[in-house]
C-alpha cells in the first residue's frame, strides 16, 4: 500500500486522532445532513470522472457509517451499500493520503469483504480520504477494478485528490448548522410530543450548561413551572446534595464528557426522592459541544432497597466475624483441658484468624457484588503485619498488585502457612532473616514467588508432607486451579505459585 498527502486535510489535523471515536464521527456525519445528497447529480458526475481518470470500471463516493459503507454516488455498480467488516474504505479514510491496494484478493485484511469475495470481485482499489476541516474521517472517494493493477500514475493521484476536495466542498455547501441542529432539537414541536410522553424528566441545555428546556413531566412531578432564570430550578435539589451534583455538572461542562449524578429532588407534595440525572453532549461538525440533552429518572425505590441490602450485608458480616471469634475461643478453651493438643490448637486458631482476615478483606456490596478493600498486596500486608520488626516489615512485597475476590480465602491460608513455617523453621526464625514476595502476570496467569534469605542452613531438602503442606497443596490446586513448586536453597525456601488470573 502506498499513500501521499491529501490537499483537503487542514494543517496539523489527523484523521487517526478520532478514528476510534465512532460517536464523534456519527455526529459529524449527521451535522453535514448528507442523507439529502443520496444520488446527488454533482457527486455522481465526480464519481464518473474519477472512474474515467483512473481507467477503472467502478468509482464510489463512500460514507463509512457505524455498521456499513453507504454509497452516496457511484459509477459502474448499482450497489447502494456494503458491510463494514473488512471494509477497504474504513481503512483508507484513516490514512494521510492516497491509498492503493494492488490486489485486494491477495490481501488478508480485505479478501472477506463482500465486494472482493463476491460481485463485482474487486481486485484493484485506490482511494482518497474524505476528511472534515477538523480531521474527522467521513469516508472516501474510491476507484475499483476487477483485475489487479500496479497503481496510479502521478496525474491520476493528483486528480483523485482534487476530486476528493471537490466532494468535501459539496458536503460543506450542503451543511447548515442551524438546519442540522433543528433535526435533533427538542424544541421542535414533533419531538416535544415524544419527550412529553416519556416517564422520565427530559431536559436540555445550551453549550454553556444553561438549562432551557424541561418536558411536561418536570412540572407534573415537581409542581413547579420552570422559568429558566439562571439556576432557579436547582432549589428543588436537596441542600445536602446540590453541591455534589453541581460539581459533577461543572466537571462535565469543563471536559465536554458525559454527566451523571444522584441526588434527592423535591416532589410536588414536598417529599424528597432519589433521582439519577444523566446527560450527553451533542457536538457540531467542528467537534465542539453544541448542546446537552439529558434525563432525570426516579431511582428512589431501588436506592432504598440497595440501602436495606447493604444493612443486611453488614449484619451478616458482623455475625460471621463473631462466628470466627467463637471458634477461636472454643479451640483455646478446649486446649486448656488437653495440654497435649495445645500446639495443634494454637496452629488451628491461627488458621481461623487468617480466614477471618480474608473474610474481612472481601465483602458483598449493597448490590450483592463482591468488592475488595484493596488488592493482593493489601491482603498480604495484613496477614504479615504480626511479623513486622522494629526496623520495618520482615516480609517485603513487590510486583503487580492483583485484584482478588474469590481467591482471597485460599491465598490467605497459603501465605499464612508459609509465614508460620518461616517463623518456626525458616528465615524469620533468625534475627536477620528476611522474606521476599514478588508477584507478576505471565500471560493469563498470576505468579507469586516466596523467597527466604538468611535463614538456617538447609542441609537436607525437607519433604512437604505435613498437614500444613497438604492444606497448601489443596488450596492452590483445588481452589485456585494452580500449582506450587518448592525449591530449597542453602539459606531458605523458594516457593512459586502459579494460577489463572480469572481464579483470583
């Protein structure tokens, strides 16, 4: 593929800057009002001349829409549109100049396109991008042939660029800012009827954020007829919420991004009810915000239900923590009457405490979704905090901090066992011993490496066959779907845990 600069592109503009923003492109296409140019005689003449100039049987003025290519004008074909998948024009419009594909049938990117794999079986393709003044790619002026070709000569390249510029001048002549905006303006009487039939409050504001329209639902709900003198309608927002809502609205105005806020609105009977307010900016052909359109939806019932669910979740969490405390208490009391089981009881109590930490780390939110108070590193620091020394943590944690939810419980058990053994027999049993935990992602797997340094000299490699080792093996294999590999170095244990990221 080769290319050259297109005269139509403004100084410093780049189609690629907005190529991935389909919302911006859709608004730009709408602002030109190009539906009225379907089969336009002037565009048809340009397409026909492009075909003659380049010696090809087919030429098109093609607009690339969200799901298809639409042909405003064409020569040598009756097709009105084509699928966008594998589209030649969708690629060409994002380039900086003339695009040439000598043989689309041999190009893996385009061989599945309907006009390549089917009638008219396009092979040669060349196009000049159609780009707005602000660098928004709209489509192409393209020529096609059913036989492969080497390319275009200099006169054909220059001519195709000049014709593309003529197409854009025709587009500009058609565009009328006021007429285009009128098509989507809620003040249009036909759209007023539609807006007034909505169960939500609908509203609009000018480019500066001054609200100048509410549908009939607003007056019916609030009992107030808006006068639109400044922000007088904001007195209907609860005093405790108006500051946060105004901050979100001002931020949206500043950035030109979507607006969303929850606040209490005063109903006609004086009741404060929770509402969800949303708004989207509508941009003109230059990409600037022209107006804002939004809705206000009653979410009071769902909000109060969520608050009730959150209260239940907190109560369940409190009771579960009490159960953990009760189990630890029962184990401790039972050990007092059986000294021979004291060591086992102490170990069991520690494991239950590790589970308690894991439970406190992961909880359900008001919507029933699982949320974590931090990532893997936060959980590990909580588990390892009892082993901290005066000079700082004895266990250093570095690397990627993974988000963990259902993996919290098995990970808590595994690292609790490793830390406990390090205190009893490994590096943490020595005054200057230390442990390093490194975490990283390896493709779709999470890797966690436990390394001990400065511990007692390891003469024989111990075999991990005890209860704790079996517990670790079961947790990693059965609950995390992973593996753990032990490696005994001279001054301590190395253990590498690997599991799928989705299991965390």
